[in-house]
C-alpha cells in the first residue's frame, strides 16, 4: 500500500520537497494537503489549519514542475480531468488545479491532497450496519473518502460483493489495473467514469451487494443511486454537508432521505480529535 | 629535374588541399541543411502524433526514436524534467542561433498545454526550420562551386607564394 506522504512529496520540486521534509515528524504524519499558490508562501494543511512551509512564494516554474510530475509531462493526455478541476497522480494523490486551465503556465494554485489509508477511521463505528444504506457526511476535508474506503474494505473482506465507483481515481487509485489502496478482496472498481453512468454499468455487469460512491451531488447521480436502491443494492456514499439537519434542508436530497435508500448517517465532526456520530435517517 | 617534380607535386597538393578545405565548408553547410530538414520532419511527426493520438509523451518519443533528437529525449525522459532535457538537447544541436532558440523555446510548450496549442507551436517552429533549411540550400547552390573554387584558388596562390 502506498505511503501517501511520500507519493505527495514525489510531486514536489527539489526546493519544496526539502522544505516539506524539514517539517517536524508529527506534522508530516498529519498533513492532509499541500497548498501551492502562485507568488504566495506554500502551506500544509493539518488539523490545526494551514501552516507555511517556507517564507518564499511559489514560482511559476515550481507550479509547472509539479504539473509535469503529476501529468508525466503530458498535460494534453489529461485535459478531460483538468477540465473537471483535478488530476489523479501516481500513488492515489489527487491534485486540485486552479487557473484558466489552458496551459501549465497559467495555473494559479494547486492543492495536493495526501491520501491516507486509516483502518482506525472505523473506530467508534458499529461492527455492522446491516442491510441499510450508509451516508457519510462532513464538510470538505473531513475524511469522508478515507472512511468510505475503510467501510468498503471491511465489508468486502467479510465476503460481500462491493462495486466501487471511483470517478476521480481517489478511492482506490487504480494504476495499471491495480488498486493502490486496499479496498478489500471482493471489490470491483470502476474508475474515471461519471457516477450516473458507472452505477448503470456496474448494476448490469457486476451484480453488487453493495455499491459505494463518493461525493453525491448532481441530480443525475442521486437519481442513479435511487434506481440502484430500487434494485435491492445497499448503498454506501458520501456527501458534503455539515450534518444531517443541513442535508435535510437541501431540496435535491429530500427524495433520497425519505425513500429509505439510506438508513444510517455517519456524521464526521472535525477535531482534534475527529469523531464520528451515527444517526438514523 | 627531381626538384621541379617535387615542387610541382607540392603545388598540386597545396591546391588540392585548398579545394578540399572549401569543399569541407560546403559539406558542413549541407549537413546543417539535412539536420534542419530532419528536425523539422521530427517536429511534424510529433505534431501528428499529438493530434491523432494525444498519447503521453513517453509513448510518442518511443515511437520517434529513429530520430536522434527524440532518441535522446526518450533516453532522458523521467516524467518530471522534460523542459530541461528539451532545452539542453536543442542547444546541443549544431544550428544557427535563431533556429536553436526557436527549437529550445518549445520546451515551455511541449507537454505543458493542450494538444491543439502544442500542434500550433510545433507547426510554427517546423516551418521556421524548413525556411532556414531552404535559405541555406539557396545559398549553397550559389556558394557550393564558389567555395570549392575559392579554396583551390587560395591553394594556387599559396603555391605561387611558396615557389
């Protein structure tokens, strides 16, 4: 399994890498993101917020080199991903890209998300959720993806057939057909396909017991998920929301919350320490 | 009599050396024309590959390895420092300063933007190299015989001075 921090460091130019390696060990262990903004000091995001990596601003050349490393010097081969605002780099690292998107020189900021496999993310959760669907909620950066990955791994290793929709290549980080993260022995992964389309394909082709997908938001995705639940599949999914009450106030989620697709809500509360609260929908 | 023969042989050799010197300059310029044509054709192939396949550059360079410039790039390719390798390879070419700069300038574009823009920039430099080759060829057509003749004449002049 990859060491997410090392994979993230491999994307950095020499100067930035040295600065990142100079961080205290306990900080390196909890870095969630590296933020590189043109002409501004680079920062790392940890539990306590953003802290500067060095006083000097990030140069255009440094941003270009990160993109060179993330794209294998082939920006043209990932234009579709770039249009969606992110890149999946080797080792399961996701790079968020801001700028006008036309070329590497015009990129204004990059967000390198450090992937972590955290079996302890399941601590405090019930041993089993039974047959009901599970919806994981938290604001951005709360650890939804990590928790979903661990839930998938647990159920899969128990022998349940799991189909995993990995639209952004972040959940399983498949590289040359091999998931870079442990997502369990009975998991089938469909990567880089829009969620609604992926759900239909997986239902037809893989007959899953559990269907897992990250960051529900588009009406088309919500509809696909309801359709899957109607076929008797258990859904595990994540959504950006501060909590269940906040989600209930969003109109597009009303039908999904009322029709029994999801039975359990796992609300992640940002720490430190980070805690999970399980509610019944 | 022997001395006269020796002098005549010496005179012939010096004249021939002059002619050969002139021809060597001509041949070097001709080689530069070939190099310019070769590089222009390589850039054309790269543009075609980008346009038709949009494959990652390591794959494309692998397909272009029969061309020395791309063979070097393929060997140096590490997925991180292509701009540096490209610039280094461009500056190592025995070309005029303008052609070198144009070729090296592609380092900022190749692999760093969408295929459309890369193709456009490659096409511009390809045309520039082709034009430089054509101009050099035109000069050579005029200068070729002149250079050889001038070399021989200089050799003859030197012979007269030495005699």
